[in-house]
C-alpha cells in the first residue's frame, strides 16, 4: 500500500544550502521533483565535481566561512519562497572543538553563517507570494538536545539555531515569513559514515533508537517539505524532531 503524500511546489523558488549530499541533496531533489525551481550550494567549483545527480538544480559555489560570498548569494534573489539552512559541519578545518579556536570556528559555521544568510534574505523572503508566506527551515541536531562532549562547538551552534528559530519566527511573523526547525536523528550520511569503521559504536547508537536503524535522508526531506508547504501555514517557531525515537529513550 502506498500512503505517501505527494507535494506540489510548482512556481516555487527554493534555496538549499549544502544541497550536494545527504539530507540537503535529498531535500533539494524532492523539491525539484515536486516542481520547484531550486538553487543549491556546495563548496566545489561546479556540479561536475560531484558524483551525485544534480540535474535540474542550479548550483552556486559557497563556503560558509566566506561572508562576502554569503551576501552575494543572498543579493542574487529578489524573491524567495523557501530557504533551507542545511549546510553545516563538525570539526571545521579539522580543528578540535574543545579548544577556543575550534569551538569558535564551529559556531561560526553552524550558527553565524546561516544567521547571516537568513538575515540578508529577509527582503526576498518577505516578497514571497507563496500560500502561507515564505518558509525558512533551520537545522538543529541531537547534539543540541543532549551532551556530545566531542563536539561542544557544533552542539552549541545547533542549540543556537533552535533559539534563533524561535526569535525570528516572532520577529518576522508580521512579514509573512514562517521559521521552523528540523532536528534529525542519526541519518545515513557522509557525517555518520565513519561509524561504519567502528561497528561497536554504531551498534550502540542503533540500540538507542526504538525504530532500530539509521534514517535514510529522504525520510528527513519529506517532513521538511511538509513544514514548507501550505499545509503547515499555521506552524512557526516550532521544532520538529525526526529521530526514530532516539531522544525519548
């Protein structure tokens, strides 16, 4: 039995940061397949440098550490219906997040950069004519809800994203801009791939998930599209946890 929801995002413009892999790629692909015009960002020179299908997606090179690049990207939009702040990283530049330098770098990538991009896009988002207004999706993490001592900067940055979600939701409500957050659990992506080399650690994590497995990126993309759709036009400032039950065990 097929009980999946089909989305219609015809005549919708969307920007997905970090749209070349993992959840970002799954979300951008689903938006594209649902009729949206989608721009994605990645750190490499062009789409030909990736081994995934980026057809039908407009590619823009962007490093989250490049404030001028962030502003240039934002200024290229006069109207935007959907912003997905997916891009982020732990251990940026290979730095130890337990040091001041590593902590600062992680917070800069995971909180300051998406804040700068979102704030710069305010005018384009306000100009959206989408039903229910424009939609901004922030990305949290399990590291924002529980202690993960190896990545304190990443966890702090993601916790800040949840606070930013609530504040922008209130600040921009009158402008017709909804701001919500998604908190994925353990997802089979490049970020979690190193666990494959330490089977005992991976099994410990699986044992903590009531549904008994990591998520596929597509299983996070669908809830994101719901939050961006007119079906969620009364949702703003909320945090949707999609973790297979990890956070309740």
